[in-house]
C-alpha cells in the first residue's frame, strides 16, 4: 500500500547552487547529503513536513540525471511514494500493467529500498516506490 508522498526528486545541474536556492526557499538547511555510487548521483535532502525534497545531480555523463538534463530543463524528475511492502507493490503494479524499471528492489539514497516505474506507463511521470530500511 502507498502510504505517503515521500519526496519529489528534482534534477539540477549545479548542486551547490540548487542547495543554496532551496535553503533560501524552504528557510532551512538540508538534513543530509549523500553520494549514490550505483546511480552516479549526488543527492541533497530537505525535510518539508512529512515529505522531502531530493535534489539530484549526475556525477557522470552516464547517470540517468545527466541524460535527463540533456533533454529537459531542470525541475521535477520523479515523484516518490512510500510503501509498506515494496515487493507486494511491485507485484500489484506489474499486474496492473505498469512497466517496472527494475525487477528487484534496489538500494537507493536515504536508507530506502526503491523501484522505479517507467514514465511511459505512468502518464509521463517517473514514479519511485520506496520502503524505509535500516
Ligand atoms: Co528519489
């Protein structure tokens, strides 16, 4: 079951500049920065009530964020929903005809197991499912 809008992922070119911008916009500093080697991204997280803003910058031309920014302007990259059982949700969404970008949950940023849903099956929006793990 989807339990919360966990975060919005925003693709940015310049992580330092974007971090400064969102610090001013949200009136608070980020609570975490994290490099995710498997995705070739640097991330910065802000808490906003029960949800978060995740800034993402590619660290290599091969990263999905770098490729996204070759085609599109900076802005919303994905919408992430918290789930209580990611495997069950992956099975459910697959049965509903959604295209999953990974067959197994994978380790994402901020202590999460994640799975992405292809935008072409989700109304043009890249959807992330995430389940907290310790
Ligand atoms: Co995310």
